[in-house]
C-alpha cells in the first residue's frame, strides 16, 4: 500500500511538472493544453507528434527505465521544436522541466518543419537514428551521474534499524566518499549491487 501511494504521488508530481512546463507547446501542436498534465497520454501525444512508436508511452513511469524514457521523450519534444544542439540536449537532460518551461514560455516557440524531400525510408532511418542517439545519450549521461555524483540505494538489512528501516530508499552523495571502481567485472547500469555480486 505504501508503495502504491508513493508511486501515485510520484506520477502526480511528474505530471504537474510536465503540464506546467509544456502546456503551451501542446497548444501549438493543436491539442488542448490540459493534455500536457495527463499521465501517459501526454507522452503518447509527444510520440505521436514526433513520429515514434506510441506504445513507448507505457514505459514512461516504470521503475528504473521510466526516468530514462521520460528523458528520451523530453529530447524528442525539444527536437520537435528545433532545440537539438548539444547544449540544448544537455539542458533538457539536466534541468528538464526548467529548460522545457523556458522554451514553453518563450515568445513564439515553433514546430520544426520536417524536410519535405525525404523519402519514407529516409524518414524511418532518421527516426531510428534519433531514438538510438537519444537513448544512448540519456543512458551514458545517467550512468556518469550514478558513478560520480549520486546514486539511489535501498536498505537491504536491519543493521541500521534505529535510523533506517529495511526497504528504505535514499540517495548517496558520491562526492562525500569519492569514486570507487565496481567490485565485479560486469557492472549493469542502474542495477549496481543487485546482479552478479562477487
């Protein structure tokens, strides 16, 4: 029950932030601005407008993969409005709702016009390249953050029960302890300490 409540609050907060930072962009794309606040459906519209597989919207709020997919969808949306330089992508990843809000509330955001001379095959190839590039960029950036800056952990045992309970989640500041190499030959991003422990 606690997990469901936490998850519901998380979805609500993300949906409100998404709506506040993109409602005008949805209006420019021809939709009711309130759609920007609707969980899952807002990302469905982003995928529809950018020409990507719409079922990916289901992945937007899942644990572990959800934040990565949301980042990718934000990159798609910003690219749709012509914000696709390296710096703009970096801002979309680091400060997603702040940067999207700056675009949203700017004077006249415009949808980037697709090149009319591309064939269907070239459009499909471009979409594949965009998706692979966005996923790679988001995963690499998130992995770097997890290794060098901060990482979420779950408390596995009751050894710290007076202060932390089993199952509690916390973020560890990596700057406090310094960088440490993985203790196993294969480190899977976002699953540190859960698979192939030695």
